């Protein structure tokens, strides 16, 4: 176990290194010059060169990358080119909002998705199954912007049940989390349904049934733990989607998460911010995957950590 | 704009402190209250040497002051922290007499040393100010650095003398830019690179709270040196909100002014409802939307082709697409800018004539080219309308719909044959015709990486422009504007641009907002002049 | 016990069986309809899809609601929405099929190889998958598109490059779970080769998952294409696609609802159709189900 963990940790570090290298390289070859953005439209060629030198952007790629890594090792993510603020401070101030929304959304997705999936699997082929599956298709096919605006319009503007965007209280969290929960639940319910159906057909469930175990006990104790396995892998994927930024929902609900920070930085080639957000989200994803893999054998003993 | 000229000229001639009081704040105004403004994009910085965004420009104006200022709601200059000034007969020396007793937000009195420090700081390359180039006329600019500007001298604690290396008719406007704001050295030293997050100025408001990515709160500076203002106790800025949502909140009474304006999707609804339309304020702005034609890329190297595409664009139709929130343009300068050529017709819409010109250039069958455009609404839509107009005369324009930074890069590198300027377009930094020439039409901007995306360079016009800018004497003002008018007509004769429209500003306010309409379409302090508006209780 | 048997045994009664087939038929009919609309667009469409008509906008520049002349109304540039939807179906189908197919093939190959062989090949493949997954898709798409000239095929490629990772991850998890099962071990002791185990035993077990991902993927691909349009790297205007039609018009959901909800309904209907057909296919292809339905 300890050896496995150590190996996975080293692998994770290598993944982060790889992500940082590829991102840095892509930003380096990107046909857009950050110095132009900093220097403004009235700058002379000398000013531009001067700023380029100050930022070390005149150096060869490898030198620039090594410098960045050097700073990173010392916990320094650099300062934003355009805001001049520490990247760590910018990200840190938005992290709580992002994490809160992520937990809220995943919770909604799981509650909605798993319930729908299990019900559909148990009543497979019946009307309830078909209604639920049609619902799940509709949710995954609905454009984010339209759903968020509709929910906002109906529940906040017309009915006044929730505040029209913002951040701070539980009431503020409900609409964005529910929006994301609805949009993502279709994936979970499809996955859960198909996985549950497979498990229910497996020999050991037949055996259990033959032994005369109760229905609830079979479903909860035997089928569910096995059926939930692919779903756990999906949570890892979800963390990635959420940490990479959910720009649309964030901006509709005025939610101060990382997505908006990243999106503005990308538009303006603010490389230190892009690097910082990429690495933080990569870190979260790697962590999510690691946890998913560690939890898998605990749920399904047939999987061994190797 | 004749009015602006007259009053500017008088002011220059007399330079009397009494003229500073030429604006009387609304006598009906009540003090107190708080308003809420929203923005989609985050506020990057409040450092006056760095901030150059739509959102922070007006915020910085309320936190800081420069030596010069504008009469609220107009483009008329008035003295700011300077009580008066004198210009030497050769136009090379400006002596500013400072107001006594002006205090920074930290309580210390502002002196001439602070003025010098601030100008040294903004021009120091280490500051990385996007506005440093505006101060190019100050003596010693080329050697600016840690040692400061040799052209800025402290005569006594309340007198500053600025020497120029060449006469610059726009210098007083430059001193009214945010970049020329006076900042206290000790506060900058203490905050270091974080000064943009902990701004200290002399302005009507001071920063009370800033939660990154969420909101900023400005509170009234009780010691503000202009008597009677500001009226508001505080201003709350909420950032990260979609314009459509901001408008829904305004309709719900939660927001007072939507910083990003009325989104197109809500415009017809708002204008169709008399109660809401009554709260819409319309005003001109110093903006031109244009298409650059790269004179270095065939076939735009041919004058006939550039003229032909100028005649091919149906500007009325494009104006209709953006709900009529603009007027068709004939020349680079917007109509409200001094130096605008009244009666100049430009290139009228004439597809048949355009085809004939193309045929003359040997391109009767048309050609294929690329049109670069920034990818935010309504720009891709406008580009498609342009595309259709060009198709009508046989030109196939493929749209390159890209992020802002990529378009700017392609424009600077000179690889883009055509660029629609929308979203990155030229909103004047100050109300003077010269501001539309240098970086975007002059030879200096045509260099690799410059903002002159047409790569158009006419040395005769450049010489005229330099001549015009050296005419600092108020008595020559009319001649100077005539010269500028000639420059822009000269530009249009060579057609490196297609001026498409001049945007009008439409903004909206909540029921409780008070103050004259001009304050809500202030040409300098956008979206609203925070110092002079007030709320009805 | 009745519930479990319902999940396991064939649906009871001819009626429900017929209903299932009917749903699949309904899905198939929609797909055929959309494909026909796309193929015969030049003959069906009442207007050219990119024609910005003078009478397609009100004097204030607002789009026209559906009426006798413009069946589904006009868009923000005065173009006929019905004609754009027909031509947009071409783009969306191509992207949906090509991008999603490509992503599925890459994802399945990587996932199955890594899950079955494990060892160092599996390790490298899965670490690479993890690396790709740890990437914010947005950034990857922007960089790729900035480096290439955006076109229909580049868009399809970018979507495939972003989307394969999730499939790979899920297939990997399932394959490694399958590979440890008793019946695979039994096959091995009986002397079955890798190829035989892979194709006869593992792949058939994975088919339901692949089909689920493949069918659901079509709709997300169409939506991802819309997001790419927003980033300026989608299908370039004025070429219509269902995704960019919605995207261009989404803020008008209140003032011009037909511009959002008609293409939205089209996307949802198409996605639903693919899902219904996929569901039926799953029943036919699933080996554990074969002969029982």
C-alpha cells in the first residue's frame, strides 16, 4: 500500500510537470504577444523591448521555463502581467467559491443522477425508465447558458425565491449548483443505469437471489457497491471540468470562481495567471483521480492496487 | 464643438483660477446614499499608471486627480490639482501653480514633489505603464528611468515647471489623463507592486473594500478639495456579471447603472417600454468603428481596390444590425471631435461604382481575402454583414473570428489583410484630433507590432500632423484644426480605412438616480461621473 | 422480486416490447429526417442560408418572429432560420459523427489496451491519459485552434482530441475490472490467446458502455462545437451549425425565443434520437442479453 501510494505520488508529480511543460510551450508558440498587451497602443519599440527584457520574455524557451519552475518550487507563481498582483493571491481568493460550487454541483448531480439511474435500472423497460432516460438526454443536450438564464429568470426574477446572482449565503449557491447538477445528472443517471443493469445480471446477484435475500438488501449491499464503480471514475472527470472553469454559469450567476479569472487571462495572454490556473486545476484533477483509484478496491475488493 | 474651442482658448489665454468654478453642481442634489454599478469583467488594477480598461478608467478618475481635469459631462478642460498655469511664449515651458491644502487619502498634504514623483514613475520603464508614450514630449523622456525626467522641476512646494522637447498642443489634455494622476510616494513604496490594490490618491472617493473578483466599495472622501462634492456616501461595484443579468437586476431595482450598458438582447424591449425608455440616456462618444485595409498586402496595395471596398459597404444596414445605436461614418474622426470635417461625404454606398473600380484595377472577377474580427458579439455579426457586402462586388472575404490578443497580434505583424476594429476600436484617450492619428494611422505605428494595422505610412501627412501638434498657441487653434481636418481628408483620399460607424452610447439608470443626463454619458468618465451624481431618497 | 425480474427478464407483454421498438423506430425516423434535411437542404430551403435579407429585420434591427414568409422566423442578421437549420444540420452531423467517432475510437483503443495489458504499456498510456485529462479543455482547444486555421475538420479534430480522454478513462476502469473476473481467468486456463479474450470476451462486455458514450457524445459534441464558436474557434461564420446558431442568439431567449428554443429543440431531438437508437442497439449487441430478449 505504502509503496503503491509512493509510486502514484511520483507519477502525479510527473503528470503535473508534464502539464506545466506542455502549457508553457503552447503559450510560448501561441501567436499573441503578451508584451503588446502590457505596453499599450502608444508604446514605442524601445519600451516594448524594455518590458520584454524585464519579464525575461526575450530569453530562450528553456530558460524561461526553468525560471518559472524555479519560482514554482519556491512557492512563487509569479505576478500577473496586467494586474501586477501575485497569481497565488488571485487564485487563492477565488478558490473557496470554486470549491463550494463544485461540491454543491457534484452533490446535486449525484443525488439526481444516481436516483434516476437506480430507479430506471430497477424498473427497466417500464414507462418510468423511459421517462427518466428521455429526461437524462434532455439535460445533457441543453445549452448551459439557456438553462442558467431560464432558472435565474423564473426562480430569481419572476418568483423572487433566490437572489439574482451573487455570492455569500446558501441562497446564492442554490441556483448555480442546481443548474450544474441538472446539466450533469444525465451522465450519472445513464452511467448508473447501464452499470446497475450489468451488475444485476451478474452471477453473484443471481446467487444472492437464489439464496432468498431480500430485494432491498441485494440492491443496497450487493449491487450498488459494484455498480457505483464507473460512477466514481466520473467524479474524477467532473472535478476536472469544474476546476478547469465553468465560465458560463459563473458569469450568469456572478459567481466569483476561477473560471472567470482564467477566461479573462486567456483573452489577454496573461501567461502567469493561465499557468497558475492550469496547474491548480491539474493538481485538483490528479488528486481526484488518485482518490478515485484508492477508493475503488475498497468498494470492489476484486480490484487490487498494483 | 466650436464652443469647446472658444472656451479652451479663453482659458489658455487668461488661465485664471476663477474659471475652475465654471461648473455648478446640481443645486437640487442631496448628499448621502449609495449606488451599485455592475461589470462583466473583473477590475484589473486601480493603479493610475497601469489601469487602461473600460471598467477602471472612471474608477481611477474618482480616486485620483491630475493637474488638469474636465468639466463634468463635457470635453472642456478645467484646472484640477493645478490652480493655474502659464505657458511660455515658445510653448516649451508649462508652469503649474498647485492648489494649497489638498490632502491625500492618507492625510498628508500634496506638494510639487509628488507631482514630479508621479510623472517620473509613470515614464519609468520599470513601471511598465501602457500610457508612458503619451509623455513623449517632456524633455528627458528618452532617458527616463530611475533618475526621473529632467524636464520636470520642482520650483517650490506649490510650483512645478515642465519643460518640453517639442511644442505639444495636446499637452494639457495629456496632463488630464489618468496616467498623469498624482500619487504619494510613501504609499507606493509601502505597497510596492500591490499599489493597484491599495490605491491612495486625492480623489473624491477612497477605496474602502475590495474583495477580489467580487466587489469593490468606494467611500466618500470627506476632505475632498472640491467643495460640496461628492454627493454619494459610497459606490459599490459588483464584477463578474453578465450584461443581460445586470439589466434584469436593474429592472428589479437592485442595480443603479449597468456598467456594460444595455445588452442588444434587451435593447428593443427597454426602448419599447416608455417607463424604461425614459430612464435611458443617449450620448455621443469619441469612437469610430473601422475596417483597416493592409496597404502592404495585394490587392489592397492598389488605391482603386481600397476605394472600391469603401464604396461596397452598406453602412446604414450595419447600423441597423446594431439596433441603430450608431451613426454611419465618413471619416476617421467622430463628429463630436474637434477637427471633424463637416460636409465631407467620404465614399458613398455604390456597389456598381465599386465593381467598375475593381474592373479598372484588373480584378473584374473579384478576389479572395481574409477579414479578421474579435469574437465577441456583435462583432462577428458585423463582420458577416461586411462579408455579404463584399460578396456583392465579387470579393470573397473569409472571416477569421479570433480572440482579441490574436487579432491584435495579426494586425501588428501586418499579416491581416482586413481587420474589423470592433471591440478593440479606438475610443479617444482625450478629445483632440491628434489622438486618432499617431499610433493608428501614422508612420510610427506602422512598424512591426504597431497599432497601425493598415501599415499605411504617408510622410507628407506625417509632417503635417507634426506641424499641427506644434501649434500650441491658442490663437492658432482654428488653423490647427483646419490642418488636422486636411490630414484626415488626405488619409481618406488614400483610403487605408473604411470608417463604418460612430457608436452612440446608450446607458440606463435606476429610478432613484439624480443629476443631469450629461453625467451619465460623460465622454471622459464612463459609464457615469461618480463625483456629481446623487440619489433621490 | 418482481422488480428484479423486470430488469432482467424480457419486458413483459407484447405491448411494452412494441413500445420499445416504437421508440427506437421513432429515433430512427428523426435521424433519417435530419439526414434527409441536411442532404436535400439546397432543394428544401426556401432561402439561401447566408442571405441577409432586407425585409428580414424590423426597422429597429430586431429579428422577425415566425410567420408565413419566414417559417421559423429570422435571426439577428435577417437570415431565414429554417434555411439555416437545414444547412446547419449538415455541419452538425459531420462534426457529431466524425469528431465523436474519432474520439470514441481513440478512447476505446487507449482504454482497452491500458486496461488489458496493464504493465508498462498500460502505465504509460494511462499516465498520458491522466495528463491529458488534467488539462483544461478550453486552453487546449484555444491553443490548437490558434496554431491551425479554424475549419470544419480542425474543429472536429479539436473536439476529438479533447473528448477521447473521458472515454479512455471509463473503458480502462471497466476493462481492468473485467480482466480480473473469474471467467477471463477461466478462458486463460483453457488456453485462449490475448486476441481471442479481447475480441470475444472483453470487447463485447464493453459494447454497452461504448454505445452509451457514443450516443450521449453526439449531443455533447454538438454543444462543444457551440462553445468553440464562442471562443472564436468553432465553425467560422457565416457557415451555420446548430451549435453556433444557438450560441449566436442565446441572450435573446426572452425577446426572440424562437432563435434559442427552436434550434435547442432540434439539438435535443437529435440527441434523443441517437440515444433511443443506441439503446435499442445495445439490446441487440449485448452478449449477456443475446437470445433472451
